[in-house]
C-alpha cells in the first residue's frame, strides 16, 4: 500500500544574504524553517545560523510603543491588530483585531501587566506584516511588485524582478527592526 501512497511535495523558498548575514525563509512554521535549515546544512556541509537576538526585548519595546505611541520609530506605523499576554498561572491572552490600538481598553490591559507579543505594523508605507516577540515576521505584504500585466511567457523575469524588490525591502526592514530593538546583542 505504501508504494501507492501519494507523495506530498511542499515548496519552501528561502535565501542566504551573505552581505548582511541573514538567512530568510518563507514559512511561518518554526518546524518547517528548521527542516529547511537542516536540508541546507546537509547540502552545504555546514551552516551556522542563530536567531536574531537584540539588545532590547521585543515584547518590552512593542509594549512601550503601544503605551506611548510617540515612541514608535518614524519608519513604522502600528496597524489595528495585536496580541497581549501576561505570564500568570493561566497564561492569559488577549487578541485584538480591527481595533484602535490607542484606545483606553488596550492601555488598561497594558497597565495590568500584559505585554505585547504580536503587533501588526507597516514599514515606510511599503510593507505590512505581523511582528512576533521572537522577531519573526508573518503575513508580509509588499506594496510594490512588478506590473501584474506582464506576459505569462515571461514568468521567470517577473519572479526575478519581484525577488529583487522583496530582497531589498526585507533587508532594509530587518535593519530598521534591529535598530528599533537596540541593535544586535553579543550574547
């Protein structure tokens, strides 16, 4: 029976940015990202990869951003979605969507000791995303791509052009995020 079982293929895209020291993987799953890295290590022989670690805790910084909106760096704009958590016996979580994050309700949750663990942001009016406390980015949406009216025969050229735009945007976005969280930590 196993010989007749359908093969499930999955495509996960990623790239290595040697110039800036980033490995970018297009998946929201930590398990799939690690599988991608394992295959990459196997292919290359070795690859030292560590998650981004900044000088300031992302949850503390994002919480401060929602406490005092004036502290959000100019290149970022908070959207209308966040998740707040408190580390108590019950692991309380509040998920907010389509809500004014400057509201008294959000402020009251923060005053009770809740921290922001997810925050939807827009960067320089060019990319929107959800930032997690572990500095992973989810639901990236790029506002600039090549003209969608290109010929279908030229899909490779369109992919390459879109990839170049995406690479440039992600690189600049990651640099701004690292700066917003106090730079890279040595430890």
